[in-house]
């Protein structure tokens, strides 16, 4: 795996095992059809940036897997092994691979996506699970408080 491959995790909100297990047959235009995930088969919708990352992955003739180790001649099924060195080079000590999934959900929340929509993007069955992923930074919370205050002030005036 290289840094661009971890970008796919960040751009999709997928779990590392879901991305590591991808085969070319799972890529269906603007979506991934995951055969197996923590919650069973599911669809992952791909934005332009995620499709560009996939398009940049070299296809190996006769190889079904997106992530293939040509030296060992087998698929790369565990992508977390390379994460510590990538994380350290990026200056992100203590950040886990799974935190990329949280980052995806948090950005969705900060862009005003609803918990049900974020849950659908992550493949969650209930919003209680999703609420643990969607974190807001202080600026977004302050912005919301300002907007609510302004709306109430307009009602009073």
C-alpha cells in the first residue's frame, strides 16, 4: 500500500478491511459493491476524488485484486501494517487507520449531512452507531450557535 491507497479510506469512509479486500469486479462506476463488510454486503458511493484514486491504481494483468503485492504475488489484505510509518511521516502520532473513517464522518457532519445520511454512507444500521463517528469542531458548533441565535433574533424583532 502507498499513501494514495490510504486516501481511498479517507474518501470513502470504508473500514480498512473493506478496502483491502476490493477486487476490480467490485468497482461499478460511481460505486463499490462490497461483497462482505462488518454489516454484510453494501454499496459504497464514490465521489470524483475516490474514482480518481481508483483509476490511478495500476491494473495487473490477470489479477482480480486492486491492491496486489507483485513481489509476494498475492493480494494485500492487511493495509494497517504500513500505517505507522505513513502516519509518522505525516506528523500524526497516535492517529489510527480507523480514524480516517471518523474523519470522513466528521466532514460529512460539518457539511451539514444528517446522521441518517452519514450512517448510510458508512454502512451503519442505526444512527446511534453513527453518532460516535460524526465529530464537530468548535468552529462549526460556534457557527451553528450563531445561526440559531440570528434566527431567534429575527423572530423576536
